[in-house]
């Protein structure tokens, strides 16, 4: 009887330990996430439109590579896809901001920039949360 309990206890302990281990992001996912975080940090530094567009192009290229990887987490890719869409809106808003705008239009652009920047940050956080579950 004791031997059976010991075997069951060891089996349960092994199941508990292996069942609690979470999947980890791949190196490619970590690289992509780092690029998105760099873009987000770059936004805080008020980059020029051209500098932002260069970062955006590199990040988009890396996201495209990640999307082709069958091992990539769909949750992770979807969150970064939303973030990329926000960055595209930001790029357009930065371009419009350079034009001569009336006060109402300038406020609209500023609101779009603020909202899109916040949504991008939330999307990055959601991507990181995909591996915390």
C-alpha cells in the first residue's frame, strides 16, 4: 500500500511541476517584441516622421517574418498585429501634423496620436501576457 501511495505521490508531483511550466517565447518572438518596444520608446522621444517610418518599416518586416513562422503563438502575433496597425495610424498622424492645420484639426491629430500610442502600449502588454497564462 505504501509503495502505491509513493508512486502516486511522485506521479502527481511530476504532473504538477510539468503542468505548471509555461511555454516561453521563441527567440524570433523576443526579437520582434524588442523591436516593437523600441518603436514605443522612440515615440516618447518625439522622432521625426522619417525616423519613425524607418523604424516602422523594420518592425513590419520582422512582424511579417514572425507571421510566417508556424511555431509563433497566434495570441502573440495578433496582439503585435494590433500594435502595428496603431503605429501605422501614428505614422499618418505625424505626417498630417507637419501640414499647416487649423486648431480643431490639430487637436484631432493630437488626440489620434495619444489614443494610438496608448493602444499600441496596451497591445504590447497583451503580447507579453500571452505567455503569462
